[in-house]
C-alpha cells in the first residue's frame, strides 16, 4: 500500500500551478501523485506491481475457471455477489469469482486507495490529470448544498433557467418566429453531446409530449437531410451542442440547418428564435447569431460523455418535462450516494469494476456484450460503448508510463430478443471468451399500448433469464452441432421499473464503474487524446481530395496506401466532363 511521504507543500503548489502541458515527464509523474492535503505520496506502482495483483495472478494460475454450475451451489458466495441500490438489483453471481477471489479483488481496491480517490472525484480535485481539471459531473445532479464551490456558483441557476426555457416550449408559450408552437426538435451534436440525450429521450419521452425528436450526429449529409426532409420551418427548434463550438460535424450540420431555415423563411429572426446552443464558448454561439437567452453554458469540468446531466440534456427536459428531468437527476444522485456510502463489499459500481478487472486481466476476456432486454434501452449499448472505451481505452498511466496490462475490452451488444436471432449464436457456440451484462426491467412501468400484449413482457424476461442461464450452464448434447459449452460469466441487472429515476441511477452506476476501472489501471478516465490525430489528418486529406491535381509527392508522408486511395477517390469523384475530356486527374 502506498505510504505518504513527508509533506512538500511548496513543491506541490508549484507543480499544481503549472499547466500540465508545460510539465516535464518527471514533473508530471510527481504532480500526479499529489494528495488532497498537498503532500506528495509515494508514486503509484503499475497495476502489475501491486501485491494484490500478484495474489490474483496466482489464483488465476492455480486452475482453469471453476464451473459456474459448481460455484452457483454456494449460497454464501451467491449472496456476497448480489447487492441493490436505487431500485436496481445487481447480480454478479454468474461470474467466475469465489469468496477467495472476491476478497483478493477487494484487497486490490484497498491497495489502490480507492476511497480517498473516490472522494477526490466528488470534492472537485483535478482528477483529469492530463488537462488539469476536475470531473464534476456528479455535481450536476447533486443538491446545491452538496456541490463543490465551482459548481454551486453556476449549476443551480443554469438548471433553473433550462427548466423555465424547456417548460415554456412544452406549454406553447415560447414559439417559433411566426408565433406557431414548436412541434419538432432537431438536436445537433456528436459523441457525448448526442448519445446520452438520444438514449434517454427515446426511452422515456412522455405520452403527452407535444414534440417529436430527431438527432443528427454524422458529417454525412444524409443525416441532416433526412432530419430536415419533413420538417416545418415555422415549428422546428434546433439545439446545437458543442463544448468548443468548433466540432466539425456539429458546426457543419448546424450551418446546413441554418441555411435551410433562412432559405424557407427569408428571416434572420427565425434563426435567433429557433436555434439554441449549449457550449462552453458562449461568445462564439452569440457570434453565430444566437440570442443570449438561447445559449446555455457548459464548463471545462464537465466531460462530453458525462454531460447528460447538464443543459446537454435539454431534449430530455423537453421530452420528459421538468419533473421527469429532475427525477433523472435524483436517480443518478441516489447512485452517487450509494457509491460514496456503501462499503466496498456491497458497493455495486466497485464490485462490477473489480469483476471487469478479473475478467480482462486474469481470465483474458477481451470483449464485453451489453444486452438490454427492453426495447426502450436499445441505444444503451452505443452509449456505453463510448462511455467505457473513450474513458478507458488507454495504454498510458497518469504519470506518462505504459500501463503494462490490458485495459478496457471491446464493448458491443444489442437489444434482446432481436440479438438472439443475430449474434447470440457466437455467444453460445463460438470460440471467443466474452462477458456480458443483461439488463432486465420489471413489469411496473412496462405497460404495453394494448393490454393483450402483457404476456410479451413476460416472454421478454423469460428469454433474458434463459439466455443468461444457457451462457452459464451450457447445453450438454450428444450431437456436437447442438451442444453449447457454457461457463461464460455474465452479470444481471434488474430495474424495479424503467423510469427516469431508475435510468438515471443505471447510467450513474456505469459512470462510477468506469471510474473504478480507471482507478485500478491508474489511467485518466476523463480525457480522450487518442481521437485527435485522425482529425488533423482529415483536415489535410479534405484539401487533397478536392484538388484538381494529384497531391505532391510526399505530402502524406510515407503512406503509399493513403496516396493511392486519395488518387482513386479523386478519380471516381471527378466531374464527368473532365473524364470525357480525357483528363485523368490522378496522373496530372
């Protein structure tokens, strides 16, 4: 266990005052282990150097994973691997974890000092070490009295303004430029600016909501064209979400939407009245033509994939109403309290993360399926794919050194029961090891539109339970073409009912699970530098794809494959007249 050194307050303050980009690698290593009172703690060891990690490795080497059929006979073990919080049952009993392994995993969390690092997250310390910022998404859903000062100064007022704004649209008091009530919302954003709002809005939009919703993310022009195809220019509200207000896809789609609106109304007032922005660069949104009252702020301490709880969730507030949005926040806050208050052995996010570590690093499982058995949660796999892989798809520790171990597995999945007729064949009889989350929902709140369809929910649950059992126990059969080996570890999460509160709790559970994984691997779960280089290359390639002559030799560096592809694409995209004239642009 790391032992604090003598305090070096002056040195700590000096390092913390410098921008992270200006620190040397050695200084960054030193700064990354400054604890909450300004002391310098012993540099955190790599995961594989931890004593508990070595113990787990020995346990994994002793034997192949025990048969789940045998493990499930141990009632004490089963009870230790079940917990509940905020209206959700978490059942981890179908995992290759016995009580000895569970104890070793909890010791791993203790050795990583998970409790003080958890408190650093909630206290607003700079847990995003590469950018020197806090990660205060939990403050967005906390009561004002529980918010750190940085959040308390801005969050309550912004939320109050957002609620007033969205309610005025829902009840028709706020209208488009012509005075007609809004009927359509087109939300323009990508990644964290889109996945969360789309998931929650589509899952829970109230039956009395007067609005329909379209979400536009991709730079592909078909996306915005489809959203605009049947839109009414007098009754369509556009929400543009970009933290930097420079995101290529978002600004391009927003410009297309603005031009579409101007062409059909011939009034700049239409843009001012019917566009809303959510951004950290409010002045840029104002320069773009938006009214100050239609611009909602973000802050540098809110990461995109953790921003649903802010004004980024405006479509949620429009779709669910004020009470629904506040219930979403309340559910997430209830999970925050569980994460902060529950002991390690009953702490759902921590237990899930530790089992993920066991599966990934000791059982060699490289992919994880998300299997929601509720059609309303069909977008959950895509949301979690971003949350988990953008957060923990890293190979570098806080101090700049290599992790030395694998981090997050591939995340994928799909809704049940449709997935059973698509990819479950691989899960039952394929050669790849996997883990999975089954998400089931109770009948309360699952009332179908027709009473005679009630049995279909029971079938949905029966299939979800049956698939989990089949993956655990397998199907011994004398015909090898029919036999399924089973012994695959899965988790089952059961929501008492799917509503705004329980969905908020579920998403917060996954956020904290991601944080705990990153804590064990000693990686920064709150940056995403890996996405930047490809964007920069695209800027150069955009110009080259549009040139009337081939790119200069060496422009793209040594990559002959990219040069050849650019030439081919320019040739097939060249105007027909140029081809008829015999101008082979790829060889000019």
